[in-house]
C-alpha cells in the first residue's frame, strides 16, 4: 500500500501537492521538566514522571500548476492552476484546527490534531509554475492516535490478578484517556499499572446489575457514568496525581485489578492506542 496524507478530509498525496519530505511526522516529542542539581553533590536528582512537551510536524510540499492527473483545464493556464492549488492548500492549513491523517504503508492510519502557527511561505522554483512550501504544525496533544478504539473486552479479574493488555500492543505513547468499565458486584475496585504505580480506584460498592464507567479523559463532561441505578460519588475516586490513570506502554502493558469482597469482577478497558510518531 502507498503512503497517504489527508488534511481535514482532503488528500494531499497527489501530483498537485507532492509531499517531498514527511520526516517531520517521525519526530517524537521531548520530555518537559528538569532534574534537580544539588550543591556539593555530583550529578543531579532525577525528577520522575516527566510529561511530554508539545509535538511538531513539518511537511515539505511541492505545489504544481496542474490538476492531480497532470492536466490543465481548458481555458486555464499552468500559472493560474498553481495559484489555485496554493490557495486551496492555504485554506486547508489555515483552519482553526488541522486534522492530519497518515496512512502508513501497512494500511494503518494514525491521526494528529494541531494548528499551523508558523509563516507559510511559497518559494517559487525558476520560471515554471512550481513552488515549495514548508508547513509546520504544533500538536498541543503531542501524540498521534489510531482512528478507531480498541478494547480488551470484559476480562474477569480475581483480586490482585495481573493481565497483559495485548489489545494495546503497538502503542508507544502514554494513554491517559482510556475508558474503564467495571461490572458489579464489585467492592472498592482499583485498576493499577504496577510498573509505574499509576492507578484509579473507586472506594465504594458497585452492586449486582450495576456498572461504573470511569472516563480517564479529564476533558469530558461526565467522567463517571453509572448504570443500573448507580449514582457515582466523585468523593470516592482515588488516584495518583496528576492524572486519573495513565497506561504507559514503555513500562509494559501489565495491569492489575484489586477489589474486596471475593469472587471475580469483569473489567473492560477501551480507548485509542497512542503513538509518539505518525
């Protein structure tokens, strides 16, 4: 399969917009934060759990004065088509937010959302109606994500059991916006990634016939959703700050569920895999 690039629903992988360099899409974001130097001591004290900084994507395109098939419409000229292509490209990347989809050679699609804050300067190449433009996007959520979510399905966990979340295999970036569905009866359920100590717990009872969905994305309107008559109590949520739960694939995909009351509890973890590069 051939690589493809789609910007806000419009393909730029054609002869009118030739993507000559997409290496900027393979730049992983850096870590934010400093270690702590201690007077009189060698080295530094490492600050753990450093978050990632914003991401960037730089695309270098060549714009030709023709239609995607290389032809020029009747009554037009190559120069007129060049400016028409340039205007269309500027319109795409000047949107308030820009959604960039990258179809990789294996057919998978990764998506990022950002905005173009740098100057977009078309550099004409010789007398021919051909121009080059470098477009830089800033990704405030620095990671690329799959288009579709994956799910573990309803796995049953005895208290203290550890499972490997193979559904998220292939992810390379932390996932802090997963949905965790717990089906009762469950007393004081806690979902934890032992390797990082990240966890989310609900110190309460989820009765038989009830479910609790914990939406770890802190931007959603209703992070806790109950069914079967369960009214979630936000005072019973316990977690390791600053995020409710953060699955970090660099530390592995082993997750542990702890609960009281005996028996086993069905827990489903769903969300989109995240990636450091596109």
